[in-house]
């Protein structure tokens, strides 16, 4: 596991997060992004890392420096395999490629880019046949 992923996950876990995602039967097929019912937002130091726990996994966004990048990752802890893509929303929305994610796997998408502070960045997971789930907003 890369060091940046390990540090991001450690930050979420240290802040009290559990690794859980929404079951397929609990989501509607609407296309709009909606927050999953979850624990309160979790942060590390500043608000650069935000996670949301769901019934079968955990979704996080991390605003990293050195080099500047936005990383969204999902850890699947239960349920059947899903086809999903990770993304983020700020002034616009960007998604990575579709991936099949099975229990015990961690998927991530990274955007190597300079990002302006002062904006809010929301991590997204769009699950095929379900709705789009999101993290609380991260800031720097």
C-alpha cells in the first residue's frame, strides 16, 4: 500500500471512522448525488481529509500536498461486488474510470493537479444501478 494511502486511511481511522458502504438494496436508482446516512464528518488536522462510513465500506477524500493532488478512495468491507467510479466535486465534477470492487478491496482515483484553497471538495462514488454517495466537504 502506498504511503499516502496509508496516511490518509490512518487519519480517517484515528479520527474515529469505521470502515463500512450502503448495501445495493438500500439505494435508489436516482442519478443525483446524495449524502449517505453516516457518522459525522471526520477530519485530520485541518479539514484536508474527510470520510463517510456507509453500511459496507468507507469513502474518503484527501487533499494532498507535495505533490499537489486530490485523492478519493473507497474501502469495501462487506456485501457483494459493485461496479463503481470514484470522483470529486468542486466547481465542476470529475470521475475516474469504472472499476469492479469486491469485499476486502480498496479502490482509489488520484488527480495530480494544483487546487485552490478556500473551495470545498466533496469525494464521490457513483455505483452502477445505485445513487451517488458523497463525503463531507474537505477544505484546505
